[in-house]
């Protein structure tokens, strides 16, 4: 099973703020059986302690250590917000266009993070993913498929 599947990608989304975006990314994980609903609260709590903004318009909200019991299967969700969301209230230029919810069992999060880092370290790729209307582009890039674009 792939880490990311079509039913965990929402294109052309809108969100009122980063908490709303995290809830939406978390809901995709809940609705597709990756996590229990309580995991989303952990995602919000984690964000309150440290920003999950990576740069290049990408944020990767995830639960805290104590939420690992709420993970049913490793997976990621993608909420694409073309208008962007202010991620840091102190820096309104820090906008997230891709909100990638992460749920991982055990040490699988290291593989997930490695695939994500490779896909989004290139600003052009990150922008392409933030603007695309092709779910398959996101699937290939974030599932670690080589030479995907």
C-alpha cells in the first residue's frame, strides 16, 4: 500500500487559518482509516508547541509522541490551498500552500519525511505541487516515485 493515495488528497481547498487546515488534513487521515480522531487533536497540540512549516510553501503537521497509539496505519494526506495560509502569525509572508498531514507507525516516519524532503526541496517542484490540478503529479512526487515529473 502506498503512503499516499488519491482519497487522501484534496485539491483547490480553502482554509480560514492554519488550525482549520490542520483539521482538514487530519480529517483526510481519519476518513481513510489511517488514524483515530484523537490524532487530529495531537496534530493541533504539536503545532502549538513548534511550527511544522518546512519552507517552500509546505507544512507537515503531525501528532506528538504520545499520539502514536492513535495511528492505525502509516499514511500522509495532502491539502492543497492555492491561496495560501499564513502559517506563522509573526511572519505573514510565511504562507503554506501544501499542508501534508503525516501519520506513521514506529520509525516509518523517517521514510515518510525522506520522501517528502526530496519532493519539496526544489522550489519549482513545491510550486508545481501547490498549483497543479493533477492528483497523479502529487501522488508520484510524494510516494517517492523516481523521475516522476
